[in-house]
C-alpha cells in the first residue's frame, strides 16, 4: 500500500489556461479516495498527472514521500482503469489481463497464477478464454479492473469507470468495487462527477471546482456540513438562501431572509470562516429533505409547481417569495400536486450556514 501527497500541484494548458490550481492533498495508505466535481473541474487532469500521463506545470507528486513528479508511468507502479476501459477486443479476457505482466516480462507460470487470481477477484474465472467483444459492459469493466490489479499496483486509479453502465449495473458494480477494495486494500483514487457514487464508495472525498479543492472530508461531512457555497450547491438537493444575521447569542443566531422571514440557527452548524457578526451576510443551507409540508406553523409558504414521483420520495418544486425551493416528501405519506398551496416547516438540526458568496 502506498500513500500519496500532492504539493501545490498545478497544470496549465495553452488555450484552456490553469485547469489545476495549486492542489495540496494527502491520501493515506489503503484509502478509497474520490475526486468529485463537475465536468471541467480538473479532476481527470489531476488523476492523469498522478499516473504520469500529464506533466505538471508546477508542484510535486510523492508516493510514500518519494518524488515521482517526472517519472514515466511505467516506473510509478500504478494501475489505471480508463472510462472507455481501453481493452484489446481481439484478445481473450485472460490475454487482456496478462498484457501488463508480459510487458514487465513476468515468468509465464507466475503470470498464469496471477491472472487466475485476478480473474477470481473480479468473479470472471469462467470467462478467461472468452473474447472481450463477446462480453457485456459490466464484464468488460471487470476485465479492465483485473488488468489493473494483476500488476499489483502501488495505486489503483479509476477515471469514471462506471459512466458507461446503466443504473442497476452501476449499483451492482459499486458494491463489487467496495468488496474488491476491502479484500485488496490497495490505495484507490476514483474520479467521478456522480455525487451518489462518491458518497456510496469513498472513505474520503475531495470536491473540486475550477481547478481548486473546496473541501476534503468523509461523505457525511461533505453532505451535512459543506465548507463552501459551491459544495452546498453541488452536493445533494440543497436550497441555499441569502440571509442577514440579525442577532447573535450563545450557540445561536437569528437570520433574516429577503422577505422578512426570520429563523433561529444553531451557530455550531456553520462552515469555517462564516462571519457571525450582526449585519453579516450568510448563505443558509436547507436540504430538500429538511423541508416538510406543514398544515399550520410553516416558515415559508408557496405553490407547488412540479412533482416528480421517485418511489420512496416525491421531489417537488415550491415557488415561494424567496424563489423556487426543492423539497422531498416520503412517497407513502403526503401527495402534493401541482398548483397546490402549501406551507413548509424546517427541521432545524439540518440547517447549515455557509459564506454569502
């Protein structure tokens, strides 16, 4: 197992400009660590620099405190799974998996044993002689994993490997990846734009936007305690409303929204750097599931403009004086309909404060 350190890692392209901006990051041995963010945020470029496929413009990459910044990929001991899998369609499964061992001139008998073990790890033992072009997308994905693992990499790098699979197969493969990581304990760095995928699989997550890391933390912290307004907007179904702090006392403050509505907030539920002075501007995060339909004492009122049935929950849009709010209600309880006027109450323990911008 290998730990990874990125020191002021930067990448600038002639036309695109700076796509990775002085990233500082430490990934511990044996972690399943995810780089999460929207398209174009720099996550795949960061992964390619870790692999050695891209040369950094500045900064350092260290494997176990050894500087590998300028080492070629074949000297880094990494396994890489591409979004397209990059398999040889005319090879059998076993030959695809064995390719990296042949390049490294591993003796034939040892290579045979390692290929068999890798296929067993990904549950493809019976398909060793099948051609890759005869396999399903999920099976091809597992072949790519086996090929990356068979070389016994220091780091396993995965660049959106599930994006070509349907929802059910993605969920099944996520579970298989978790089990595989638990059995191998290889340090794994995973790139995705899918927040649900990141939450389900990761020990820790780094949220990126425009080449910068906005927050690093365990999934619960990323979801429940966003560090910046971007993270609050990007993760989950979050409503972030502008407000002004009216008063502050021990462990609580009163915030006022644009329509004059006031709300008591626990000041311990705030992002680092949030100014708690009277008159300061803040962003108030109200997750969709923290807003509930209320018959009487609702904080907000509005009209339901859209309802999306999703089985366990109904996702609704409510048009209020503060704008459109996303809410989620249990599918088995209330059944709001478009055009219905409703009042909304708030689960106060779920309210979180972030910076105004």
